[in-house]
C-alpha cells in the first residue's frame, strides 16, 4: 500500500480531515472520549447483529477499559497542572492508581468552585465504581488486549460470556460521568 494515512491537507474532494491533538495530559480527555465512542459505535453494531460479535467484543471491552484509564490519567494531569502536585501513573493498573491518588482527587474536587451543581463526592464514588467494574474484568489492561498472557495461559478464564446490551449500557453510564465531570464549570 503506497497511500499515506497522515496528511496535512485534504486529498480528495469533500474529504474530512481529523486533527489529532497530542498535547500531553489535556489530550487524554479527547482520547478517552474517542476510545469510548468507538466502543459505543461497535456495540451498536453488535446489538444490531451487523458484525462478528464474538470477535469484536474483546476490542469493545479493551476500548472501554483504555478509555477509563485515559480519563483517570486526564483527571490526574488536570490536578497536577492546577495544584502543582507531582503525579505519576507508572503502569496500567487503574485501580491501584486510583487508590493511590483518591484522597488527592477528593481534596482537589472539594477545593474547586463550581458554576453548576456538582456533587464531587457522589461523582468520585461513582467513578470509583466504574474503575472497580472495569478492573474486575481487566486489571492490567492486557486481558482484553490479548487472548493469552505472556506464559500462554488463556485470559478471561479461557472464555467469557458478555451481553452486548449490558456493555452498551455500561458505555452510556461511563459517558454520563465523563460529561458530568467535563461540564462541572470550574
């Protein structure tokens, strides 16, 4: 294939150009939303039985998990930028990272002044629930990314039964919490 994927201008008439922003932590919010949107679109196709459900579901679950990880890292980046705290998320274990910084996130959310009604404690508890839910099916970001671990042992116990409708509801639920955080009006 000789075609380039990355261009600086439209190539074809009526061509849509995506501008991918890679500006550190602030871009993580956009990436988190993008991974979740792809999961949503793919879930809709799975519900409509317009794709190979069994083969697309690991990618949907991975995108959900990766989205939550990126959104957590966006929140931590925002706290770091606004507060000056040095925050590092060394790996992909989102539950461990969340637990490590939960009190700092709470303190940050408590000190912000909101332009809209925003219950920071409820949001934080619900976000922790989302993280725990995602961590339960993929604690390290590898179980939905690969069918086996590094030693060849099957991930997800060798087989997982997943409801496409439940996955879609999870995506909608997660999106509502991203939206709530993003529209809190600080």
